[in-house]
């Protein structure tokens, strides 16, 4: 009897927590929509998203976030190109190849990487990576989208490695034994059986890593140069949407046009993140049905 009452209480608590999480997300979206919609009514959403110039303090002010969107895209895509293959391969090595003693050490090291604050990573990038990029590639400044991509890849790696390793380790051992019994080599088993079986979890890990990259602020502010222009290559300074909000929110007049423009950027960022997660859920659903 007591066990049933306790289970019922725990179920209700979990249900309430789930409902509260949904309510909080809706409230955040509503707050962003309230502040951003008033800006869109005054300046226009098309001009805001496709505008090529972000000069909020000029006269007249120009609120075009296309350079910020492209800067965020450069940094995010660059970080994914670096972090995804390295993260998945590291997870495969830890779960399928590494000896037990080395596996424990590597898992501890990966978890320790996740605990490093982003401002520390940004500072280390400024001191070490930025001069190295400037020297190696012969660019005027090392504060570039490429530097930001490397630092964000470093920050996304622990998430990708940890969750991918859990997904790979959860593949039933019968799948592996069956493949080996049919004459497959260890590498064929990993590539054709383990990876395919663990793919939904790996995709979830990648999407969570991308979410960390898109929402990162401090490290990006410190190593990308914060230049609000459309870059010609990944070796030019850029400014992301998150860095713009963090850098300018303290300088705006509450309720002013610039203030509402920053909330409009937050609304665009919220929608982009929602779409990324929505597409990921669709893909995961298809993978599970297959």
C-alpha cells in the first residue's frame, strides 16, 4: 500500500515537472514575442532579417541581422565539421576498442572537459589559438570565424562523445555476436551493425552538441572579432547573434528601439533552435521506425 502511494506521488511530481517545463518554454517564447513583435511592426521583419547592416546607434539606425546570421552559421557549421567526426570516432574508440583501464581514464577526461567554463575556454583561445591562427594562415588577425569554430568544437565534443558512447554501449551484444558469427570482421561489425543500431542516439548527441554551439556566447565574443559584416571566408572576423545580445544589452535604453531589436534577435535565435530540434526529432522518429 505504501509502495503504491509513493509511486503515485512520484508520478505526479514527474508529471508536474514536465508540465512546468512546457509552461516555462511557452512563457519565454511569449516574452520574446511580445518585445520582438513590437519591433517588427515598426521596422519590418523582412528588412530586419535580410538587412546587410547592423548599426543600431547610427542616425538613422540600421537593424539588419543578415551579417549576424551568416556569422553564426559560419561558426556553427565550422564547429560541427570539426566536432562531429572527432566526437563520434572518440566515442567508438572508448566504447568498442579501448582497454578498460584506458577507457576509464578517457571517460573521466571527457567529463572534465565538459566542466570547463566557457569564459576560461575563450581566454585560453585568445592567448594561444588566436596568435597561432594568425601565424599559420597569414591573416591580419587571428580573431576569426575559424578560431571560433575550433573553440566551439572543443566545447561541443564532451556532449557528443558522452551521449554517443552511451548510445553505442547500449547496442545489444547479441547484434555484435551475430555479425561476428556470420564472418564479419570487428571493423565491419562496428561500421555496419553498431553504428546503424546506435544512430538515433548519435544523432541526438550531435543535435545537443549543435545546441551548445548555437547558444554559446562568451567564448564566441572573445575569439571571433565581433565584426558585424558579411564575411568573405571563414578566416575573417564575424559576429554572432548571441554575442550581439550579450555585448549590447547593457548599453540600451529599456523599451527603446535598440532594446526591442535585441529581443527580436533572441526571437529569431529561439525559432532557429526550435526548428533544428524539430528536424532532429523527425529524423530520430524515422530512424526508430526503420
